[in-house]
C-alpha cells in the first residue's frame, strides 16, 4: 500500500504515547513511517528527542506490520484490541538524537514471524533517519496479541 495511512488504524496508542504520525508505505514485509517531533512530546528533554523516544518510534513502526492482521481494513472499521511489547532489542546503535521540529523517517523490514490464532511473534530490522542522517539501527523482537476488549 503506497498511500498515507493514519497509524492509529493499526495501533492502540494515542497521545501522549503515539510516536508515529503516518504510515508512508506498508505491505506484509516492510513499513515506512514519519513522525514530527513536537516541543511538548513526553520524550523531549532540552529540545532533544531522547533515546527512549526513538526506541518507542521504532517499536510502533514495527508493530504496524504485524497489527495489520488484527484489523478488518485500513480505515479502522471493525478493529479489535491488541496489546504488544518489545521482548528483545538487539544490536541497538544510536548515532544521533533528533531535535524538536525534526521529522524522522523510520523503516522496518520483517526478518521472521510466527503467527498463532490470537498472537504474533516477530523479528524486524529497523532504521531511523532525519533527512539523510541515520539516527538509529537495531533488530527488535515483538509480541503482539489480540485481546478481549472487556478485559481492558
């Protein structure tokens, strides 16, 4: 899919924890997102987007690939509740921290995936950029599970 998609159609995150604005491209194997860092972001300290914010941005970008399975359509209709967490972060390298008003582009590619009926485990390779500067690269393992909304 090469049209802009609101990330909220694929993730349960909302402000102030939403660290992705739009999905630029997405398919079953890869995703590319964009995020504008605003001054009031909870991960901004002294005009700088800190490491935890970059990692959360990567995790949300990666989750959108896997979360597609749990949503009826990209418009968010008939969606289900999902929860997810990072089970492992490997080979994390942070080269530079972006500043307020920078837009970051994050790309993730699926390395491996195991899908059960109501959960998915996956490994993804990730990179984040501001303009042509690489900010972060890592490999991330995620666990995402469909939940009973009555439990939440």
